[in-house]
C-alpha cells in the first residue's frame, strides 16, 4: 500500500527528571531531506537520530525537533562568580572617583559582564539518554508513519478512480477511431467510384493501397493497448510496498506520450476532445503522485 509523504508525529520522554518533547513533520520532496534540531545537551546524538529517521522513511522533507518540555524542571543551572562581580564594582567606583565618570553598575548590567554569571548544564547519563531518545523518536516516527499511511489510503482511492476514468476514455477513443477509419474508407471508395464514372478508369491496387495507408495513419490500437498496459502496471505498483512514487511518476510520463500520439493520429474532433480529457486526468494523477513516497 502506498504512503503519503505528509504527516506529523509527537512523543515525550524523561531522563532523570529532565523531560523532553519530540515533534516530527514531513512534506513531499524528491529525496529524503532530514533536518534535526536538538538541545545542546543532546547534540552529540544527531547522527543516531538521522539514522533512525532514514531507517523508517525513504522520501520526504522531514523536520525533527527535540526540546525541553514546557514547565518541566530545567536541566540547566546558573552559578555566580561573586569575586569577579566585586572586582567589576571596585573598578567602576575607581573610575568614577579618579576620572569623574558618571553612573553606577546595576545588577542587570553586572550579570551581563563576562565571567559573572555562567550557565551550567546538568550532565545526564549518556546511555540513559540514548535509550530514552531512541524510544521517544521511535514513538514519534510511528505516529508520523500512521498518518502517512492513512493519507496513502486516501491517495490510493483517488488514483484508482482516475485510472478507471482513463480506461473508459481509452475505450471511447478506440470505438471512435474504428468509426473514423470506416468513414475514411467509405469516403475513399466513393471518390474512386466517382472517378471511374467520370473517366472509366480505376486502379484497384492503388485504391487498396490508399485505403490501407489512410487506415494505418488513423489506427490507434497500438497506443490504446499500451495505455491499458500502463494502467494495469500502475495498479500493480499501488499494491507493492516501499517507496514507489518515482516509479509512478516515470510511468505517467509514458502514459503522457501515448496520449500525445493518440492526439496526433486521431484526425477527428470527438477524439481530440477525448484526448484533452485524457491528458487532464493524467495531470490530476501527476499532482497526486507528487505526494506519494
């Protein structure tokens, strides 16, 4: 069963009281394009995270974001170097007294000076983080996969309906083409009879050759047979597993070529209208296939 490339998944995990949320989103893309955003303390696991995504997804533009849960205890703490702060204050007073520099250091300005305040991130156990991170990402990817599968089912129904329409149009073209060929043969015979009545001459071999050539130019049997073969193959691909979007896109190119050839050989307004409808259906299918993994 085909899968869409559009989806969303969410999960949460906790490591020694530090809680994190995982969000993963995907949209259509020609290849697998993964962007990962991790907190500073988890940045070392980016390669492993990418491998987890690549193991489950074949195509799509994927954004995976891990961040600390809102309201959860922070894994960071702030420490103050009071000695450095005191030196800054003394230096400020000395500047003011010796050189008449106005102003005083307030707390906000003091905290912004280098070395006064430092943010220390609490160290979390590497193996514990790895297990929890893999479990959380796995759960988020499962949710993403479920949504992509559900979207894929809807795409499958849409595509099969369009294929049925293409088969019906192909049959209409075949039927109309046969009528056109009969009409052309009849018209040629009438012209030959008229010529014989007027001149008393008629080259039966030449007439037969002209009829055969005219019918051959209008015959779209080969193209309609291939079109049906392509729609059957399209349905077979829909039944297969894995990433099939590029195969379907290539097959649509072949179907488009057959439609163009039918249009060039049709030689009849109703057939031209049917070919326009046929191309319209193919374009609608192409739009949907762009989102198939």
